[in-house]
């Protein structure tokens, strides 16, 4: 329920999991500024459940490595990556 509220207020994609306050419009700007391409790697430090990193990977085709000291968060990120079909191009070590 909290996730749904945050996503709705910030205008984020319905399946993006985040505890941060970057809005959908902000995410659009980040994606444009990074200009990542297929084969390049996004390093998502303190990436939590991988919400933003996985969304950027989904939009750009880049690879993503997410680092977080929460084993629960990294496990959720791995699961999310599989669900999105980007498990093979993402890494969330730990846990
Ligand atoms: C506010 S959350 C943001 C998570 C994610 N970036 C997002 O936008 O949804 C901060 C994250 O930083 C992680 N974190 C804090 N200190 C850390 C550290 N020293 N090493 C790795 N992760 C850390 C926490 O576990 C938490 O998932």
C-alpha cells in the first residue's frame, strides 16, 4: 500500500519499487542525461530493491549492477529482475 501511494504521487511506473523521491519526470531526465546504451553497465549504489536501476535498464537496454547492504532488498531486486526479463543482464550481489 505504501509502495502504491508513493508511485501514484510521484507518477512512477506501476511496478517500480522505490523508497526515494525521484518522480517519473525526474526519472525521464535521468534516463536522458545518462544516455546509456545496450552493453553499458549502470552501477546502482545503495540501489535498494533495484526500482530505479531496473527501470533505467528496461528503458535503455543497459546492464545493471545493484549494490545494497540489505540482503532482503537485493533478493527482492533479483526477483524483480527475473520478472522483468532482465535477470540475465543484471547483478545484485549479496544476500
Ligand atoms: C532511501 S533507500 C534508497 C534505495 C534506492 N536507491 C531507491 O531509490 O529506491 C537507501 C538505501 O541505501 C542502502 N544503504 C545505506 N547505506 C549503505 C551502505 N553503506 N552500503 C550499501 N547500501 C547502503 C539501504 O539499505 C537502502 O536500501
